[in-house]
C-alpha cells in the first residue's frame, strides 16, 4: 500500500525543533501513517485499512482458539466420568483434587515498523532534502529532528554544500580544557636528579 504524504510547509512553531546554526526548515514530509501531530490523535488523521485487517484476523484467531478449548474440556469431562464409575465399582477411595496452575501466556511485543520521512533544509546557498526512518507512532517534532540530524551528518558528502552546524552539546559532555602550560609547570615542577655529579673545581 502506498503511503499518503503530509507536508508541513514553513515548519510551524510547534513542530520546529530547537536547532542552532544557519538555515531554516522549509518543509517537512512524512508518511501520514507514522505521525502524531501536536494536539491531534493519530486515529483522527485518516484511515488505516491495514491495521483494521490485522485486528479482524486476530479476532478470528481468538474465536478459533476458544472453540478448540471448549472441545477439549468436553472430552476431559467425559473421560473423568468414566474413570469415576470404574473406581466406585472397585473401591471407594478419597479423591484429592489438584488445582492446576494456569500458565501465563507471554504477550508478543509488536515490532514498531520503520517509516520514511524527509526534511528540506534551506541554508540560503543551497537547498537539500534528506530522508530518515522513524519508529511508527513518533511525534512530528521528534521525526523532524531526527531527519535534520541525518542531514547534518550527511549534507557535506551529498551535494558539497555548506556544512550546517550541529546543535551544541550539553556542558556535561564538553571535553575538559587543559590548564595553560605555565600553571602545569608550577603545580608539577621538574624533579631534581638524586645523585648529581660533583662539579670539578674551577
């Protein structure tokens, strides 16, 4: 099934990621199925026939499983009745009822499909478009910022255009700045030789 695309022109303030460096986002395109726009639920942005089909198949499978369980229970009940009659004829014994522990079924984690999105970045000198894949159900803001991150890392190699500055890292991640050489020497003076040779008299 072909994805319908959603284009956000001139990137509204809600979806524009915080970014430093030259250039502005002209447009952001992403498959309609993947996005949750700010203030709008994903269910209200169009039709999702693939998901409906999956839900119908799951319901049918559940019904089949229920029918099989009912048949098994009926067979077990019949067998138990026969055994009880035989035991009564032979000897009357006390019966211990064992409660069977129900095994919890592990739910299969649904793999979030990767979907396509792209951002158009205008630096004033050149315009480039870069695409990125985002997990199904991510917000427009996060999808856009990931596409821009891909752009920043690849724009230099794609079209030879100006390299856009990446967002500054948090001060926690900055590398430690070494102190000036004079300060280093003052704190760690050079060691004097232990056994200096005696100087001959002049």
